[in-house]
C-alpha cells in the first residue's frame, strides 16, 4: 500500500454510476462558477428583502477548496445592487503558524531513526475549536451577532476551512460546503495552490502532505461528517473543477446519494506510478502513454477515491468518503457502522508488477496495539493478495523459510539500511508459486512481497494512513532518484518471526472449500483466518449466481470472464454492468441479488464480505 503522494492526473472516464434521478433533482443543480455566484447573489437579495439586519452565510469546505473566485463574483453582483458586503476569511481566526506547529508537534514527530523520510505521524483527534485563537474568534462572533441584530442591511460571507464550526452554525442563513476529491487535493498541493491550515506559504510538498494526512484531513473530514450527520449543509458544492462548480441544494444532494446507495456501485480509480510498476493494468485500461507504469491502482481505497454519478447530461463527482458519511447505514449495515465507527472497513487496490523491473519491497505491516499507540489509528493493518494474472516465474513471498534464523535477517537488514549492502533475501524469505486464483492472507507482522511479473488484487483492513515497513528494497532508487526508505526500527518491533513455511502453508494459503453450489454455479471460500475480519470468497458460474447481502455489504470483482450484470432481484432496474477487474460494491440494503454472465466466457468473481459472527474485538475500533 502507498500513500497517495503521487497520483497520476489521468481521469478514468469509465467509472460512472447511473442511478435513476428525478427531473426535479437534475434541474435543480446549478453548474458553472458564474451561474452559481448569480444564484447565491439572488438568494441573498431575497433573504435580505425579508428582514432587517445582516444576512450571513458560510462557505466551508474540504482542504484545498477554492472559495475566493465565488466570493469575488458574489461581491461584484451585490455591489452592482449597491449592497454592503463584507467577506471574512475564517483563516484569520486561526492560531499562528508557530502556535499550531507547537500544538501538532507530538502528532508529527521528527525522529529519523524511526522514520527516515518522515512519512508516519499520529492522527490528530481534536477539532477546529482547538486551532482557533479565542480572542480573534470572540471578535468575529461579536461582529456577526451585532450585524444580525442591527438595522443596517448587509451581507457577510465567512469563508474557509472551519467557517461552519458548530458554535457559529446557528448564526448563518445558509451553509455551503465546497467538497474536493482526495486526488484533486493532492494535485492542487503539488501545484502549490494551497498551504496547510494556519500557514501563509506552503511547506515542501511531502512535509505538507504528511501534515495533511494526520491533521488537516482529519479536521476537515470530521467537520464534514458532523455537518452531514446533523443535516446542516444547505448547498453541497462539487468543486473539483473550479470553473464548473456544481451547486446542489440539500434535498437534491440527499436524493442523489439515497438513489445511488440502492444500486451496485463502482468508484473512480486512481493510478499511481512506482519503481516496481508493471504494464498489465496500463494496457487493460488504456492508460495514457505518458504513464511510465501503474504500480498501484486504487480501485476502492475508501479514503482516497471518488465516486461519479450521472445526473442528466452532467457528471457529479464527490469523495467516496463523503458518500460513506452520508449513506453509511444503507451502504454498510448498522452493525458495520457501529463496529467500525462509520468507516468503510475494507480497502481494495491492484499491485501490478507484470513485466516490471523487479519485486515489490520485502515488507510488513503493523498490529492493532502498535497502530493505536504509535499512530492513533483505528486498528491493525492486515492485507491479502489474490493473484489475478502471472507471467513466467511469478512468486509471492510470504513468511520466513523454515530453517532460517529471522534474527540473522534483521541484522542483515539493519546493516543494509546503514551501509547499503545487498541481502540474499531468497535465502530468508519463503515463497509461494503464484498462479491465477491463488489467495494468500497477510496478517499484520507477516513478512511478504509481491514478486515481479504478476498482478494481485490487494484487500486490506481499515487504516487512515499506510504503515508499510520496508525491510529490504534491493538497494534501488525511487522514481525521484533518491534511495527508497527502509524502516527496520518499526519493522523489527512488529515482525512475527515464528511465521515460517509450515505455518504459512497451514494458515495463510488455503485450498478453497465449497460453501454452496447448484447446477452450473458454486461459491467457495478461498481464504479465512481468525486474524482477519473479512472473508475472501469466489463465485464460479456459467450463466448466473444468486446471493443475498443479509444486511452487510459485499464487494465483487470480476477476476475471470468478460462482463457481468449485477442486479437487485427485487428491483431489477437497480443494476451495474461490470467489466473485467472492475471492483463493485453491493450495498448492505440490497438483499437478494443476481449476477448474470453477459459475456462469452465462464466467470469467476472474487467476493469479499465481513465475516459472519466475527467476535475478535481486538480488531475493531473501540
């Protein structure tokens, strides 16, 4: 798994969801920055005519949102009407940059022994109230309150991240929320379009993004969650394209998300180049020539992808996590929402080393307690690989060889990190011959690597960050020419040395076993283990197979075959046509559904679901 520091700007046009929407909802969407500003100006004038005193609005939004153009256009229109208008940047009430650095220091530790390139951090658990200067905030609140209670007609616009904090919300006539998708935020950061909260100038991009992941995104995400839960966003603004923002009234936004969650759905993937990246997915999905490779394909990393909805002739794009926050219970089931604190608890991506220059690094991931204590995370980082396609000599590395001393490997790894010496890693690390259909499970602490010349569907547990401790990376440089960081400090502490060949064979690579079957169809479990809270399964069929969500979401990936239709039994119009390697969510509320083969080949579908009756509470958020 990789942090999304380097998403390719390519927008995949294929992942479009087409729920049926009413004409009323479609026509209520205002598109374009000028049209939206005019609409807001008219709204404010009408409101002003009906009352004495000021009309006050908040333009809040996610990190990287661009409000200024909208504010300027509204101001221009209102000034033509000779109305008094005041625009207040909410960032003016933050504590100083130096005060915030002090506040966040414990969340962004600078220890190069533990973390050579300062990648990791600790999730900030506070909220916007913690980062504002009380004196400045009181002055702002006083200014707004006096204007509302006064006789002078004026418009006050408070804009910026945090403008709609709880303690101000009741003062606003309207709240607008400018959402930005995760990929777009990163691309804006790399273009220098914004700085961290409280900063006037941007830090180096990696420093800035580390702070975003652990602090800024957390603050913005929790505020958005609160506003969605309390239904306090009057207008949702899809603002990925600053010139063509889409202003969506509250009722219409609810109509769109509640329609979408009744259908099987697919997110819009994000593509990331990598030093070991291959060419299978690049070819399959017709990715641009200027992409060197697609090492990672984030098809459903819940906090990193977006979802696109067709509304008439236009497309609305929002962060997938905004949709999760809005429709969590319908999407995931109440039990899942309760157990995982409202987060979508499983993530899916492809690792593509097909016809690449080498293996993924030899690595491991951290356990529940370690993640909570060191990173303020929600739980452990478990993974699994399902092998999709292989070339000659493909291997998956997993656990230690039976007859080696893992302590010797650790000594070699530490020496290699300091002195840049090669390691005969095959001497130490056990491998499994990879064939399409091989499922391996990788509980936290297990040393592993996806070898060159294969494509794997990686399925993992919930973490906000990504905790990959590279123990050895073949002494290679990254795409930026710098040596790739090694993390033996953390790796040594979390490595499960007892996981060797025999244990791996007995526990982590299983022979599929039949769950149910009928004429021309069968469902198998391909991987389940007490340490993983999800069940890994496979449908095999000629014509169709039926299933029932029974109140918990399923994720289906067409891993062999051409094309299938995933369809609700009760509402056949609620369907999605899935192509080879599309990752599709079947929402918890769907109940009985059918998957029909609409291609010319027999079908295999990988299915992931939360395990029935899973009770290992250590793996859940408390």
